[in-house]
DNA sequence: GCATGATGGTCTCAATTCGCAACTCATCGG
DNA sequence: CCGATGAGTTGCGAATTGAGACCATCATGC
């Protein structure tokens, strides 16, 4: 049973103050995000996830349970009276930008030039354009144009 | 030595056609993206990475080597004649949107309401706004408004 | 009312990976 | 030359992973 109002782990965070680290604690392993990817692409059943990802069954059991515990997936007892289904929660669907940026980085940096790969398209069949970070003023942001404002520790008084 | 023109592994991909899976093969473990995060935040030396992440030293050795092999980090023999430094390559800096979306998801979904966390700000100290996927027409995109066009098979002619 | 087959797991066990601590090796400062 | 610091490497026990066999439940056929 979770102790907080959210479905977050009581367990220790790798780095409690950093949202990046927390997110990675929840989905930062080899498989979780691939499960989420397939859920977004329509997978619902245990066997469907297994078939698409090729993940070992015991690990899939574990990941589905963890993702469910963390409020990223939820279990439905299927409309047609059939077996259990796993569907994304709002938090799960909110991982879409993460998967999109991972995909876009991969398209550019994990394929040799000209090597074919799958592509994301919107309803009209148009390619989804690249996500580009911008500052509050709309100016494109780069990795070294930002910095982290820490708010974790006790005030420096 | 890599066989392709890029610094990509000869090894087998989890899912060779999917850019998401390839990216996760390269940086989809507990630590790699935290190393990249700290590199973006100014970390350069082995001990600095170790101190910030708390990662075990042998694992850090391994991750730094892998990230370097994959062309995400590169080694410089420090301008001041000092020890070796690890700096991000262009591909490494291109992971910024990934870290940003991870962070933004975490801020919203991995913290209890009102719980304090660090924040990203741009040069002017303004909070970096949320990244929102849009279609080619600029219309906001949701996880279920897209689909994957497969292009894994042999080229059609 | 029992065999058959699909679905959704669990169990076992080997292999890999991780984390800690101790050790090495080079360099720097004095 | 001596100790301190940086950058790892090595050894080893613990945790995680993966492959595959095994098990329970439900629907169907008969």
C-alpha cells in the first residue's frame, strides 16, 4: 500500500530532488518504456506485450506490476468479459513526449545515414515534426543554455 | 572497432527497426542518462560524476566507456594539462529534449502535490516551459493521435 | 464433466550485472 | 621523497535478468 496520495514508491529514490532521477527510478530500465510504447500502439494483453517486446515472461509480469503500482498502467477486466487488460493511465499517456524525444534522437543518432526505420505519423499521415525545447520567450534552448535551480535542501541560512 | 560509419554497436539491437528501442539500447539503463544530465550541468571528471550520481565506481567506468563508444561523450585531455575530461558530443547534447521531457514528466507525476523539487530555468531565470508534441499542422498531439508507420522490410524495388 | 487449447501467469536455475571495498597507478604539491 | 588526490581496476557477494518448464483458469467441443 502506498503511503502518499500518489501511487509512488515508499522506497528510496536514487536522487529525491531531481525529477529526472525520479522518472528514471520509475521507468528507467531496459523494458518499461518499451511496454509503454507498445501500450500506446494498441497492445493490451500480456501475450501481446510479450510478443511485441520479446521480453522474458517473468520480467514482463514484474514490469506490468510495477507500472501498474506506479500508476502508469491500470488493469481493466475487459469489456467483453474476457481476460484482464492493461491500459495506460493519464500519467502513462503523459509519457508520450518522452517516447517521442527518444524516438527522434534515435532516428537521428542511432541509425546509419539512409538506414530505414519506422516513422511516427499523425492522423493525416504527416510525419510528426521534431520537438524543440524553447525558453519562456520562445527562443530555442540548447543543453548549455539552461541551468538547474536547486530547491531540495534546507535553506542556506 | 565499430564496423559502421557511426559509433554504433555491432551487437544486436533489441528491436532493430524501432528508434525508441535503439535509443534505449544505448542509454536506457539506470545510470547513463543521469551521467548525461550531470554532463549537461557541468560535470567533467570521473570523481565529479561519481559524487553527483552516487554510482558505483566500476559501473561509472563502464558507463563512461560505453557512452564514449556510442559517441555521446568524448574524452579530452583537459586544456590545463590536467586529468582527462569527459564532454558531451553533439549527439550527447541532442539528448537534451529527452532529459527535458523526463524531467517534466517527473515534476508532474513523480512528486506529491506541493513537494519541492529542482527546476530548470533558462539564461534569464525563467522556467523552461513544457514541451508539447504537435502534428505537422501545429495541432497538439496526444499518444493516441499518432501511429507508427513501419518501414522495416526490404526496400520496395 | 472431461480433453484441449489459449491466456496469464509462477518457479527454477544459470548467467549477467551491480555495488562495495580494497587495491593499483599516475600525478601533483611541497 | 612523501603523502594526497584523481582515475580507475579487481574481487567478491548480492540482486536482477533471461530462458524455459510448469501451473491455474476459462472457454469450447463433444
